[in-house]
C-alpha cells in the first residue's frame, strides 16, 4: 500500500464526511433540536473514523493479495510464439 493510496482514501473519506455533515445540518428554519454544521461534524466523527480505518485495512489486504504471485508464473511471458 503506497502513500498515494492512503492519501487518496483519506481525502475521499474527509470530503464525504464534510459533505454528509453539511447535508445533515439544520437550516435557519429549525425550531426544536437544531444541529449546526459543527455539531454534525462532531457527531459523525466516530463513524467517519471507523469507515476510514476499515478502508485502510481493506486496502492493505487487497495490496497483500495482489502482491502475491506464484513462483512458477513470475518469469513466464504470455506472448511467446
């Protein structure tokens, strides 16, 4: 897993976290329990952190699985003719 994958995943989760918090924040017409943007960022921090960590674990596993190759296929060329 490279830094680019970690950075890309982190940026993606961060953008989704901000967009979700913005979409769930109440507007000015709220009259009873009103959650501001900052409140929604705070409330959604734990789920965003869980999704971020699970995504990194999945990226690590996929990278390890893709990195394994059988030793007999390592030197073969599929275009032999």
